[in-house]
């Protein structure tokens, strides 16, 4: 089966068809890694680009993410730990005193769609939680702040990571309604994501810098 059919199923949000199409691709000789690399990841990259361009909106993006996850559920048992071996480990949470998780959850879907292993740290995360994620192997951190009253906690968290001696081991992405690019970089982040669609390509670029 042409893997473009799978790719289109993800971008078009064909939830009811995706499991059968994934199994058909496997029966026709495609490996799980080929399906991931040649269909699922490119599809979610397209979805992210369309979202960033304003061609689709959050509901459509979330449907595509669910379709991708359904296909991934078929592949995971066959990949024996290989599902994210070509990408990296990403931990994300909202900073301390920020209790909003919708944006964070959208980023999680996009990063999973791009093949990252994602650790959801949750909401209202103190600096220690991000530091522990680095100790547990996270190569990338995502920090979100929706409220202007707590955006300074991004800076405090990054400072705490520096004081822990772990700053050189990780790249940090910041985003959320209370953040802009100038502020994110001034607070010590490595990159700013205006929306969820920007997260995977920027994360991959930063990961390459880690070597």
C-alpha cells in the first residue's frame, strides 16, 4: 500500500479508517519504522505547518493528532522500544502557579506526532520538577505560561536549572499566551514557540545542537 494513503488519512482526520489502513500497510510489507518515518511524522509536520499558516484550527489539529495516535497504538507493540529512537526525549509542563493545560496538551500531541518521547510534567510545576526531568534523561524542556502574573517563573525555573549545573545538558523551549520571543530569550530559553505547530521543527533543530 502506498504510504501516502496513510499520510492523507492523518491529515484529513480519518479516525475510523486509520487502524485498518495501518494494519494493511503492515500486511503489505511496510515496517513499523517506515510507517512512522514516511507517513505519520510527515503527516503531523504538514498538520503543524497548516496550523501555523492558519489553514486549519485547533479542532482539526487535535483530530489529526488522535488519528496519528490510533495508528501509533498499532505500531508500538511491534517496535520494541524503537518508537522514538530517531528523535529524542521531551518533557513539558506549565510553570509554578499556572494551572492551564490546554496549550500544553496540544503541544504534547504535536510532539508525539513528530516521534518524540514526551514526558508530561503536568501543571503548576516547581523548578525541581523540571530539574528531575533532566536527571531522568530529558534532552528538551517545554515551559508554558498563560498568565502574565506567573511568566517570571520561567526565568526562575531556568535560573534554578543553571544553579543545579544541568543547563548545558538540555535545550529549553518557552511558549504560552504570556510569552513572546523577546521575553522568552531574555529569560534564558533557547527558543520561543508561538504555537504548537512550531514546537516539533524547533525542537529538532535544538536537539541537533546538543550533538
